[in-house]
């Protein structure tokens, strides 16, 4: 898939979200969210996804999302120009 970045929605991290791997390595994830336009190609399922598609805000309310995703999705729908830093 080829996309064009329209807007940087936000940068998200939390010192309370630490993941420890079986080998003892620890990491604090940092996520960047972007609003994009599809330029070419198509959505595909990968080893990191179970389903892909385009959904309305209403449809997403009934989906099983990771706990931090609803806030980030809300930020994307707000359309604010400045990126959120959380």
C-alpha cells in the first residue's frame, strides 16, 4: 500500500506501559498516528493484523479495540492541526 501523509495526529507513550520479553528485555512503546490518503495498492492482512478495512466512528464503537485506541481514534476524528503529545 502506498499512502500520502495528510496530518500527524499524535505521539503516544506511557511510562506505565512497559513490556518485558521472555529474554528479559524491557521496552516502552512509542506510537505515532497519522491521517493518510491511499495513493496506490490495497489493504492487506499481515502477521500483525487480524482484519483490515475502512470503518465509521459508529462501527468502531462495537469493536474489540486495545484500551488505548479509542482516545487516539477520537483525536483523529477531531481534525486538529497540531499533533497530540501524550
